[in-house]
C-alpha cells in the first residue's frame, strides 16, 4: 500500500469525522465555520491534485490526519484547561 492510498484513507477519515460532527450537533446551531473547514480540507486536496503527483496528495492527507488528531489529542489531555481551545462541547 503506497503513500497515495494511505493518504486517501486519512483524507476520508478527516472529512467523515468533520461531516459527522457537523450533522450530529443538535443542541446548537451549526456554524458556517464547520462547513468551511470541510471545504478548506477538500480545497487543499484539490490544489495538491493539480500537481499530478499522487505522492504529494498522499502526504498532504497524511499531514492533515496527524494535524487534526494531534490537535484533538492535545486539546483533550495536556491543554485541557486552555481557554483558546474552546469548551470541548
């Protein structure tokens, strides 16, 4: 399995996570920023696809995956009390 396949898998996980979270939030209104984050991730993938390099797209998606879940992990552990992360709900 090459970097392009692993990257595509990571990309799908991120888009699925954000979409699920956006649709699941019932108690509060879904902000435009939630939808904008999905569009930004897809747009970034589209820009890397313009270079006609499956490896470049794969590495972008892997970086997106680790950045997303790294932020989630730090926000729920080490930086739990930090105000700029939000309240986590």
